[in-house]
């Protein structure tokens, strides 16, 4: 077969169900093979949209997302999507075309060093100059992307490689020096963590995105049932603990709940599982968890002691460490629930005394109320996708997440424009589940062209625009810390999102009155095919609580001035 056919055969071997992409000169032979073999492909309207769609597909399923782009600007347009996936440890294989072998390194038309450009934002990358290398390169790319700490891999393929003949044989196993995908750690580290729990009086779990990536939410819940220890999550950990659990305190960090942040500050043992102590979680590191001994369950040794110094590390895959941790805790023969009951009651009482609250404005739809209603009306197994900004934090605070892989958001990079293509990818991945996008009037414009993708492919995503006519999170900072100097953050509202959606083939409606919100939201959810609901909300509402920059988690702003 030729190189193009070898690429598609390799994708089949890896179980790839669909690819997202955009054609161009350097990948024409690959796209001809896609045409001839009827390989499942979704044509997006911008390569960034393709990367985010593959990302949403991967987050919703745990599978490797696959994206195809041409050389030069095609590859560089993927960069934001690749960086987004890299920061959140999402497995992608990004196949890019490169100019032909004779033209590489000569500043040829649409040539860019995509391997060099993406080196800092990929787990690994390849430049393929010979078709005989395609099977083992693609086998390695998928293996690297999905094993260990997942992440994106770029495979850049010279144009003439697609037409070269290859005697195709797909490797059964991968042999890489220094990397075998086995992340079994030291049992002694798990034993030390179990001893720390036995010695603690006020322990707290904090769960991150690693729990979802490893697929160990079941083990986490068993661990919580055994110990009765209160828990919080990071933004990326939302869904791994049901939000309705009594001693689950919500999200910790800059916009975390009062009880979650105070629990971090008052605990004497903080057990961090699958999280990397991002600055949005810790705020001022010197003031983070000042009374606590810290245990860190982590797969990537680079993350241990990078931001926060820990007392005990447990290095290894959570699929190995958490069952062993539970086993060691059981073997100790301690009644953990009785031991921690006083602390548990204290935490629950604190959470009940200072829950998340918001002020209401007469005649206005409050954005927090909108999220609460989405949570009420959405299907039990709905996948909620967010863009980035105030609406993202309100969703994190007020949406009732029940399961992992059902709350998709750009956490580490904070990419505006992520939401719509990611929602499309999630719906392609899980056609039987409802997919709802919560976005802002700023974020939606970043990749609004993908409404055409949804319309042309009848991808049934429900788009809820939290429309406040400002770049909300930035104006909040300007209001609080820059003397209300709203420099280039006001959106006059001249864009009619209903007409914009309809122009691209997506049905749309608008709601302004609180008394009509339920009816309009229910109608949008029940509509056949993609639908945009433009929800008008006030533009001067803050996301609270908030920990200002440079402050500790217990120095929260709870009310607007």
C-alpha cells in the first residue's frame, strides 16, 4: 500500500472511530485515501477547531483524539489546541503534512517546522521522511499519547511519503528506550501514606484531573466510603466525586467555596490525588495548607515538589496506587469514620453556614441561576462543556456534576474558544448523550465558525450563551483592582447571536426575562438538532468567592463592594 493508506490502516488498528481535520496541499494524497476508503472524518472550519474537537472527543471517552492538518498555517493553527491538550494531559495524535522531502529546510511554500514549534507543548513528536517508518511511528505515537501521563503527540509527514510504497506491517509491541508505559511505584510509599492517615485528626482529600484520566473514580468513592474523609476537587477534578455527597465541599482555589478553601487551610493532612498544585488552586504558595502534612499521589515525577513541597510522595499510576492504598488502610483495622467524625461534622457545619450564594437583581436573569437551571433540566448523563471566563467558574460552582468525563473545560491554558468545537467532539464521541455548551459572548466569537460544522453535520449540541456584553472575568479584575478602568473589555452588543447562528444553519432564540428562562431553556434542549439560546444577563456580576492574587486561600472576598 502507499503511505496514505498506511496512515489510515494504522488508525484502524488503533481503534480510531473518527478524525477531525481540514485539507490542504501537503495532505491531498491522504485526503484522497480518506475519500476512496470512506474513512470517518469531520470537516471543521478552522484547524484550531479540529484540535479542540479531537480534545473534546478524547475527554468525553478516554480514547485518543486524532486531528489532521496541512503544512505551514494548517499546522500552526493547531498550536493553541495542542497546548490546551498538553496543559490538561489529554491524549491526541496530531497528523500534519509537511512539504516534500526535496523542499524541507528551504523556506518552501507553506513550510513550517511544526516539530520545532510544538516541542514544548507535546509529549513527543516525529518528522516522517520515509513511508516504511509510518507503521512503527504511528504505533509509538498512540502508545505515548495514551500511556503514563497522557498528552498530545505530533506526527509530521513529508508530502511525498504519502505516495511512497510500503510493505505494511503494524508492530504488535512498542520498544522505547527509557519508556515502557509501566508506572508501578514503590509499595513503601503507599504504606507511608496510609500511616499518615492513621496519625491524622483532620485529613482532607483533594482530587484532580488525574482521577478522571486514570479512570479511578470508582476507587475514589470506595476510599471515601471507607474513611469518611471530607473531600474537595480542583477544576479538572469536577465530577470524580458526586457534588451531592454530604461531606464533599466543592472546588478549592481562587473561586472555590468557602468551606473547601478553609478546609485546606485547617486540615492537618492534605492528601492530593492526581493534581499538580496549580497556582489557581494554591494561590500564595507560602500560605497554602499551613497546618498540613501533605501526601501527593502523582504519576509524573516532574510535578512532585515543583510548586508545593510535600512530606510524602506516592509516585505511580493511580490504577496501581489507590487500590493498594485502600488495602493498606483496611489492614490497619482503624474505624476511620469514628476517628474523623468530629472533623467531618465541623466541615459539614461550616459548609452549611456559608454555602455558595448570590444576590438577585429584579427583572434580570442571574448567571448563577442560569447554571442552576441548566443543572436541573439537563439529562442525568449530560456532558457539560464550558468555554473560559466567568461562566466557566459559575458552571464549576453551581453545576451539579455527578460523574467524571461529563464536565469538560480548558483548565491549565484557559483557552477561550475551546468550548464549541470541544462540544462538537464530545457529541460525535457520545451521540446518545446530551451535550450542552455554556459559553460567553466573548468566548463564542473565538471559534463561532464551528456552528457551521455543527449545522452541516447535524451535530446536536445545545449552545447556551451567557451574554453580558463584557469580557466578564477581565472586567471583574478591572472593577476590583484597576479602579474600574474598563480598558478594551466592553462589548457593545452589536453582534446578534441569533442571526449569526441562523446564518450558519443553527436554530436560535433569545431570552431576557427570568420568568421565561425555564420555558426557553427546556425548548432549546428539546429542539431537534443544534440550537443556540442567547441568554441576556447583567454585566456587573462578580464570580465570588474570590481569592485575590498574592493572597492565601483563607483571605477570600465573599461579597461585592
